[in-house]
């Protein structure tokens, strides 16, 4: 049985990756310090012999006994509501944490996949964004702590590949949604759904003409899995190129939840990306991957998950300090 270490395992994407690798017959070692992750996302796996969990901060030395075949590094805050509150930790997990895990991969002769993000493109001047675009990032802006952590993460990963010969993979993740997202994490999908379920008006920052492209979590996990097992060492965009404006998306949520909320507008935050759409040509050609789940169907499944929250939980998620949507 092959062993895989998944960091950030109690998070949204990390927990779905744990499920997938268990399904594929791997022994899964899950690691998370639970700053933004939720143990409930993986507690259904605790009864399995092929699953183990460690509450550990990967910015500190990481030790895993025995052989290890794969590492997936998904430990990082991933939304503005988080990384604006804990900027130093965000930078450390992208730098020190990545360094530690690359060192572990070298020691174990394991293949490592690093979770990068579409945020490395910043507020893009190329549309759609392809992997050859270098990006437009404000290094000292409020989002810089996340964007630059991920850009450094890619650089040190390639350095370990070229200098030490470590088998590395880099996935650039575009907006992903689905069950297990946190209602209060500041990303647009749970933010809009939470506001609708609480009977609040939906908040749009700016004029609503900025765009996002939403990929359902199962499609994202499939792309990541295929990339890990591929022979391609350079960054690959994994996302859904079906682009929608935030205004159109808010109107979709109102129709989906069968509510009659209004849409209200607030000022656009500093460095908020105006366009986000992946060019997935490489994923199609190299991985034979493209998303299968349409937004309408995926949002229905996501809404059903959020309907399972109690009224008290919904009210607790009512964060008034949203200033941006990832």
C-alpha cells in the first residue's frame, strides 16, 4: 500500500483529497494545525486503519517515520478573511512550510505536489490566464502576503527539482467550490449562499463586472490526482473556464435559493482581481482533463450542504468584516 502525506488535510480541498486517496487504496497520513481547517471534515476517516492524523504545524520540522511515496502540500489559508488576519503565518507556511516538505520529499525520495493558486497572476493583464503569464502582483499590498507566498512556493519547488532532482508537481488552483467550504471564510460562494440563507441582501464589491470562474471540487480533485501521477513538472492550471461576472453570479444565487434579496454594492478593495479565467489547454493536452460538472448542478449540491447548517451556525457565520471575495 503506497503512502501519501496530505498537509492542510482538514481543510476544504485537503479533506476531499483524503477521501480520494483512501478510495484509490492509499495509506493516507493527514496533517493540519487546524488554524483554518475543521476536524469534522475528516473525522469520518478516523475509523480506517489506512488513515492517520497528526495535529502539526508544517512551518516546524516535519517527521514521518518509514517510507513515503507522495506528498501533497495544501496547508495554507486560502481566503482573504483568513490571510488578512494571519499574514505572517500565511507567509511562513508558503516559505518555511514548503521548505520543510521539500526537504522531506528529498529525504524520502517521494514525489511532491505543491498547491499554488490563480492568485499568482494577481490582477491579470492577460485574459484568460495561461501558465506562461508572469502575473501582475503588488508585493506590498494587502493580498501580497498570500500571492507572494505562493509565488515563492513555486520558485523553491522548481529549485529543488532542478538542483536536487526532487520529483515535483505544481498545480495552480482556480476558484473551487462545493461541500465542506466554511460559511465564514470570505470566498464568494459561501458568502453569497450564507447571506441568502440568512435573508440578507447580497454584497458585491465594486460594480459587479469583475469575473470569476468556478470549478466544482470533484473536478478539481480529479485534475490534481492526474497531475500528481503525470510526468509534467511545470505549473498547470486546474479550473473551470466557464467565466461569470460577480453580478450575474449573485443573481444566480438569488434564483437558486428562491429568495428575494436585493444586491447591494460596496467599494472595490485594493488589488482585487478584475478578471479570473483559466486557460486549461495544458491540462487538456497533458492530463486529458477538463471539468465535467456544470455550475448549475454543482451549486445545487453545494446549497444542499449549506442547508444542513442550523440557524445558530448560520448566524455565527455572519461576518461584517468581509472586504473582498476570493
